[in-house]
C-alpha cells in the first residue's frame, strides 16, 4: 500500500471518516440533530469534492483491485446525491417518532461507502466486500423503527433473503474464480475471452457460476421472479428509508451488474444476454401488473420500482446485444430514477410526518386543497415516473428504448430486442394508470374528514426543490448529463 | 414579409399562453375574476399575434416560413425547430381562435377552482400550438404528450358525474398510441442515422421527409412503422374502431373542454397523418390506404347511425364528430388534390361548427342541468335567438350549400369519386343520414309546444346572453365566410397539399399481396 493508493481511494476513505465523525459528534452532543446534520452535509460535500478531484484522471489502486474511471465517478456522485437527499427528507419523519437522527445518518453514510467501494471495484473480492458493506446498513435501516412490528418484519425478510442471495452470489463467484484462476476483473475477462475464442461450449461449471451470479444479482435489484422480499421490506420500513432502499441499493446493485457482467463476464455476453432480456420482460410486466392493484401508495411505489428495474434492464440487455448506447441509457435512467423516485418518496414521507398517518390512497384525497405545493410536486414526480415529457423520466425511457430499437435493428437477437422495446412502452401505458390514480385522488376527490395541514422543515423543502429541479432539467436539457454518461459508459464498453 | 419577420413570432405564439399560465399562478386565489380576465387577455393576445402571423405569411408555396432553429440535444441531432406552412398556420389560428372563445365560454359555467382551470387551459393551448408548429419529431412528441396532462385535469376535475372514468380512458387510449409512435419515431431516426451515418437531421421533419422520398423508409419497416404512427393518429382523430373514448370524454368534459376537444384535439390526428404518416411512409401509406378508407367509411356510417339513436344532446354531437372526422381520413387517403384539400377544410369546419354546437348544448345545459332530447321542445318560441343560432349551426353541420360544412365534404366526395366511386357513393348516402339525425334532433328541441320539463324551469330559461352570443358570432361569421369563399383557406394550404401528395405520387405502393 502506497500513498497514491490512498489518494485514489480518497473519496471512500473520506466517506468512512465522515460516518465515524457523525458518531463522534453524537457522543459529544447526544441526541442533538443540528450538529449531526451539519457534519453530515459538510462531510458529504467534502466527499463529493474529493470524488470530482480524483475523478479528473483515471487511476487504479492496490495493484489494480480498485479503479477510478468516469464510471466510478459518475456512480459515486449519484450515491452522494442519494444519501444527501435521504438525509434531507428523514429528520422530520424520524423526530416525530423519537428515532435518533445522528445514528441514521451515520448508518446511511456507511452504506454509501460500501456502494462507492462497489462502484470502483476491479476485483471480485472487493466487489463482494463493497456489496456487503452496502447492504448490511440497509438491513439496519429497514428495521430502524424498532417498536413498529411491520418495520421489524420487513427488516427480517430483507435480511434473510438478502444474506441468502449474497451466499448464492458468493457461490457463483467461487465458480468463476475456480475456472479462471484469478479474482481480478481484468484477468477474469481475459481468461474468459480466451475460452470463448476457442469456440468451446460453455463448460458446466461456468454455466453454474453464471446461473448463481445472475440469481444473486437478480435478488439484489429485485428482478422478477426474485422480488418477493421487496414489497414487505419497502412497506414496513420507515418511509424515508423506503425511498433510500428503492434507489440506493438498486443503483448499487446495477453498479455490481455493470462491473461484473459487462466487465468480468463480458466475453460471455452471448450466453447471459438472453437471461437479462427475459428478466427485463418479466420484471417490468409483472411489477406493473401487480402495482395496478395496490391501494397503498408506498406499496404501489415499491412495485413500480420493480417495474423501473425492468426498464433499466432493457438498457442493459441492449448493451449486451452490442449497443454501447444501452449502457448510456441505463446510466441516464439510473440518474433520472434516483431523483424522481426520491422526490416521490420525499413527498410521501412528508405527508406521513405525523405517526399514524397511513400511506393509503385516502391520505392523498384532496391534497391539492390541503397542501397544494406537495400535490403539485408529487404530480411532477409521478408524471416523470410515468415517462411523460418534458421530464427526466421521459428522457430516460427515450434513451433506453432508443438503445433497444437500435439493438433490434442491428444485433442477431434483433427481433427480440424490438419486441422488448414495444413491451417497455406498453408497460409505460399500464404504469400511467396507477400513477395517475394518485393524481386522481389528489386533484379530483375530496378528503374525508378533517385532516390537519402539516408544517414541513426547511430541509424537506430544499430536498424537494432539488429533486424537482433535477427532474425538470434532465428532461428539458439532457445535454448536461449526456457527456458524462457517454464517458462513463465508454469506460466499461 | 413585413416588419414582424424579425421576431421569433412562432415561439412567441407558442409560449405566450405559458407566460399567461405562470402569471395566473401568482394571482390571489380568492379572486376568480382576476384569473378569468388574465387568461382571456393572454388568449386574446396570442390570437392577435397569430393573426399577425397570418397576415405576414406569404401564401405562394408549401414551404415553411418563420422557421426558428436552435440546437438542443446535438448528440442525437435534436433541435428546437419550429415554423409554419399553410397547413400549420390554418390550424394554429383555429386553435388560438377557439381557445379564447372557450375561455370566454367558461366564465360562467366554471365556478370552482377557476385559477387551476385557467392555467390548465393555457397550458393546453401551448401543447396544441406546439404540435402544429414543431418541425422536429422529438419536439413534436413532447408537445403531443403535453396536450394530455391539462386535458386530463380539465375532464377529471371539472367534468360530469363519470368524469374520472372518462378522463382515465382518454389518457390511456392516447398514451398507448403515442408510446408506440415513440418507438416508431426512434426506429425511423435510427434508420436515418444508419443510412446517412450521422444523427444530424435524424429528428428533423424536413430532412426525414427528403430521406423518405428516396425510398429509404419503404419495405416491411415502413409498413410497420406507418402502422405505429397511424395508430397514434387514428386514436386521436378518432377512427373507428378506436373511437370509444370520445363519447365518454365529450359527455363528461365541461362545455369548453368539449369544444376544444372537438375543435382542436381531434385535428391533431388529422394533422399527424398529413404532416408525418403520409410523407414519411408514402409507400406504406398506399399499402394501408384501402384499410383506412374502409374504416373511414365505417366511421362515417356508424357514427351517423349511432348519433341517430342518441337520447343525449351532447352524445349525439359527439357521435356526429366520429362521422364527420371520417370524411377527414377518407379525404386524406384517396391521395388526390381535392380530397386532401377537402379533408383540411373539413377539419377547420368541423372545428368551427362542432365547437359551436357544443357551446350551444352547454348553454341549454347550464339552464336546465339536463341534456335529454326527449325532455326538450318548443325552444323556438321561448328562446328564439338561441333556437335560431342552434338552427344555423345544425344546418352548417348538415352541409347546407353556402355554409362552410358543405365545401369540405363536397371536395372530399369529389376527390373520392375520382379514385373510388363506390366509396364516394356510400359516403354521399350518409350525408342524407346526417341530415336525418341533425334535423330530427333540432325539430325535437326547437319546435312544438314548450315541454313540461322546460316549463318547470320557468324564468331560468332565458335566451342567449350577450357573452354567449359573443362566443358564437365569430364562429358563425367564419362559417359563412368560408362557405362563400373557401379559397381563403384553399390558397393557404394548396402548397402543403401538393408537397404531401408529391411524396405519394413518386412512391410505388408496397405490394404485400394481402389485399389485392
């Protein structure tokens, strides 16, 4: 280990230190929210600055086990944004339930450090390390509301299935290691390329490995049919945590997929691309169909997040079929999804600020009268999630579908990719139904009984302003991100 | 060109209503009249500017004028590019005219949440104008979808008893069509990129039309992509069998919503056919033409027959729309100068006449809170001015020579006759049916003794108020003017029609062997 290793790893190190600092501050001023928040935000700003600075040049650390390239930088910045927004939305909600804010922030920042490690990993072991460091705090957060039975139930389900899938994933990694003799992603890729060049069929061992790995990551991104943990874990968790869980670990898991499948297993793309096509088709269709029947908005958003996984997988499938634009589309979609989905959850958690308020549709009845700003913001986020222009969600879908259409006209599996593109837009129409249902409640129905107007903290408004602004800007002026996404995708393609 | 040519007039017209919407958002919420008059002021201003555009437009050829180009997403060659040719211009002016009339007509019926209503209406206007002036497919699509949201709110918030069902049906129908169109747009753009090796112009309508004229979008690809475009437009028009959202939406929408829906929103579909579907896929358009012509005839007959048995005034007018819009698609797909000119004229006429009919139905509904034809009767004696106005527009809708409705349908029939006499014969026969259902309806409403139901209304049953007359007079005047001087419009659109037809005449139809 040399000094340059540490410099390359600086954002990650900084993230860990920030998390530690939050705990220390909480020791000094126990239970005080302002110092904890201040340290968190300053720390996150620092991490972001370091990420930008180290991202200026591509470099590797620890003999090539960790890599900083435009993809790492892009993902790291996304993680910082996710955590910062979650930290902005959470305190209002947590305080009312007498849950500690500082610990929440610290756990969240630890999760972020794991995601950052994952994003830059160039070695299978580092990859797994990052993955676990990212998901373990997630289990804690899911059960953060200790006295709430649903929160605990969700957390246990999440934990059991999460560790189960981690084990499966690790098993798959072992196969890959056994057959290639290395854990370096570069090495695995070269070794597999040599095998693939020989023209030999996929060996049974490697086939097993692929199957385990795919299953493992499918659990992590909550792809159908490996999604069963999602609705309970999402509905049971405190709402700001649900927002985080639906975005953070998902983006992280996609980082894992990109590094592992596009990077290490790239030479075998012909073998695994079909699996991702099937996963994409199943995931978006089933996620949407089940979301149709939900009366609880939080649960509906949980299922809809499954559907969004499906759209992202369409981009990845297009990449697997040879279109670099598929990767660009996936990255763009991840960014768009991050802001619109966090925004939507931000509104829901603001509405649920007072304990005892459910996230049923009835809570949203007549919201335009009661809290017009929140109603309008939620409408924006829901329109974006539907994919109506000019919003980020629209351009994300545009990009992903464009990639699928391109793959449809150029690749060997063309017909299937075109079919996937059509399936994706039909799904978007289905999704319109349940997203607009919330809008119907907010605008077109009157509230039952007297519901008090809640006051929301400045942080919540700031968070909502940021998510709304980004949602609109990414829709109207996609240029701001296209270059970045292009470079990030080029790093892996 | 005049002094106006230095200004970005088209953008001004497009976004002026948006400025109005933003201004209204900042007006105090307890003062509905402020919102009303601000909205009216901006709508009138937009109208005036659009008239300025009309005056400075040079109607010599089919080229686009007042073109503004601004780089937007260079990576995909997407531009902010707007401009008008004769066809766009006519429809833009139709939109701006009907918008201020609709807003004026909403003054008294809309009493709650006036501010939101006016904002929705102005945003709707932005979307509608945008669709007509966009010269970039991406921009076109954005405006196309932008129309959806305010209309969804207008029906869903200020509509009738079944409004939520109707509005969701409206959105879902439209969205399915437009999303499939999005796939086709992307596939087309990508084909352009593959062949030319560059994204520059891949979304530019003019570049794509030139590209298509070289036969690059022919073959099976064209047949499928045309189908996707055509589906989106057919749902909007609406063509049989995709029309089922229309009666629901019309019946539930507030009066002004119905007016703008009939007058402008349906025209988006017809416009799409002429501007995009036909020039981009001239080969496939000919392949599909027999299907579309048959469906148009079905719509013409079916709409008329169903209108004949409607007990509800508004539903009757809605079904008559299906029938009248059938003439539009028929006229387009006979690929013949008179036919297509007639189709465009029919779009304008239908906008004016059906818009007026919905206004008139709204007037009686506001007084009686009922639209059942069987409960009406004897309005001719009780409210003579109203009955006279109603009669005027009924006759215009029937196609009385001298009024504009006649010219459009006549041209469509002439055009159809040269290519398919049988289709023309069927369509002509239906004009008799149209006379049947419209005149029968008018007779039941206006003639005879004053019905018991209307007697029960008593003094509330007043004749047309000045404001209501003010909304109807311009429409009536235009109906007369275009009826006597259709050349006013025909000269404007001749170039656009020639362009659209030139594409078809150069291209050989794709023989699929399916329907020969």
